[in-house]
C-alpha cells in the first residue's frame, strides 16, 4: 500500500493564506480597537524586521506581506518533512 503524500505547492498556498489572514485580521482589529492583540503583534514585530506594531495600515500591510512569505515557507517545510517521514522505511512497522 502506497502512502499518501501532501502537495508541497498546496501546503505552501494554504500556509501563506492562513498565516497572512491571521496577521491581517489581528492587525485590522488592533487599528479599530487599540490594545487588541498587542502581545501577538509585538511577537510578530520581534520576528519580522521592519515591521512595527504601531497600528497603522502601512504596518499591517507590511506584516501581512511578511506573513505570506513566512506561511508559504512554513507550509513547504511541513509538507516536505511529512512526505519524507511518511516514506521512511525506519518509520514503517
């Protein structure tokens, strides 16, 4: 029986969309309700150089752009590791 493999491209797109929507949503909510998601946005700004959690539309768009790239890379890495582990002879019982 052959193991199913994840689509690397599909996971990249899914990761990019999911993470970008998360950062965009929290950033927009923070603009509407100052203080909302401050800890999350501070964490994101500590990871992404050039992104400041200052509640402006420019910073939200910059953070969302970083999140698209970061989510895609994370999706690719996850799918590759899963595909590698699912076909590994040492992992089969």
